[in-house]
């Protein structure tokens, strides 16, 4: 089975290179190098697909060679959803024992099925979501689509407000500029901006890859919350995905199932409104394979202390 995640695509590799990161490829599986202090680094492979444990072992054998050459402390691996064997927990590879690690990518998501007419998709939404989409229209909210890196300034200004309000962290401005510069060339990524009387009220970045659209990033101005711009933004992105013949809309990041008090409960209710009947999809645990155990132990201690501070 081929790798179907955009995180394993050549385009994503080009984007990572534009951000100044080295990338490697082992049997069509992407590895990204991230720097650590003291001239060290770690290797990260997001959502590769492995047919079986043997394929995984071969991959890690080659990744170990890269790790040695690059002075990497560990290899981080976030498996694909379609694995048919348990990578984590008890599996030992060579002389390494796998360590379960917090996920980098969202571990839980909701996927909206686009194999219906626009009318049917709307009918299947939660009534409040449908109402808010129409309310945004009545308020005169307009939607602009852009692949111009200069328009990232609009998104980032909104992101700063969102981050301050919700204690939510974003990448640096240049990250999003590079994203539109590299991935916007063929409209693999588009920025959707909602405006009220020419004032930006909310914005989202959506990625289109193969048969899936992914809602990657969003931001809004709380001052305009009653205008319901985020609802209309999502609906316009869904319609754009349908125009492209895309089959699924990945809402990309929700709270785990049965976790009412989770910090993502609010955003989960928002996203769930677009696909009330869709199950929450749970990805396998992220794992780390130490390649320099002493430095890895120091790294873990540092991360633990940082999380407590």
C-alpha cells in the first residue's frame, strides 16, 4: 500500500527543505531532520505506511545509518492509520526498545465524507452548524481565496490574537509564508480569508492532496465572534474540495472520544457539527527509538522539566 498522507509527499519534503530542514528518503518514506543543541539532531518520519514488522525493521535499519551519520539522538515515528500490526508497546527492534511519545500530528480526527451532493452534506450537518453558515451569509461575510504568500500577514495577525486569547501556539510567520510559496504554486494549499466590510475576521489554511482535503490551520478575531465567519470558511473550503473531485475533508485534530473536559472540547464541538455522524478516528501512538541512549535520557529529562515549568 502506498503512502497516502501528504506528510509523506514529495511536495511536503520540498516545503521542509524550504524551511531549512534536511530530508531523507528510505523506500519512498520521508524522514525530516530537526536540530537539537550541541550539534545534535533527531529524525522524524510523519505517517509512513509499513506493510508488516519486517518492512519496519528494514526501514529502521537504514534510518539508523542516517542517524549515525547525522549525529541523531533518536528516531521519531508516527505510524499511518492503516497499520495492521502493533508497532508500539512490546515490539523490540534490534537492540532498541521503543518509547511511546506524545504525538506531533493530531492523534484524533474527524473525516467528512464528500461523496454526496452539497445539499445532502448540509442536511447531514448539525442544525446549529447549518444555521451559523447561513447567519454568516446574512451578516454579509465574504470569502477570499489566496495562494499569495503576502496574504499570510492577514492570517498571522489573526493567529496572534487567537494565540493570546486561547493560549494556543503557532509556527513563526515565515513557516506559513513558505507553505503558501511552495505548496501554493499548484494550489495544493489555499488560504481562505473571511471579511466583514473589508475587515478580516477569520482565516483558515487548507491542504488538498490526492482524494483528501485537510483543514490544517485556523485563526479568528474574537471581536467578530457573533458573525460566525469560521462556519462559512469551512463550508467554502468543503465546496472547493468538492469542485476538485476530492472525496474526504479531514477536520484535523479533535479531542479523544469520551473526553468531555479535554482542552480541545470546544473546537471538537465546532468540527463535529460538520459531520455529527462521523466517528473519531484514532491514530497509533507516536514512538521514539533512541540511537544515542545517554543523550536521549538527557533530552527526556529536559522535556519533562520544560513541560512542568
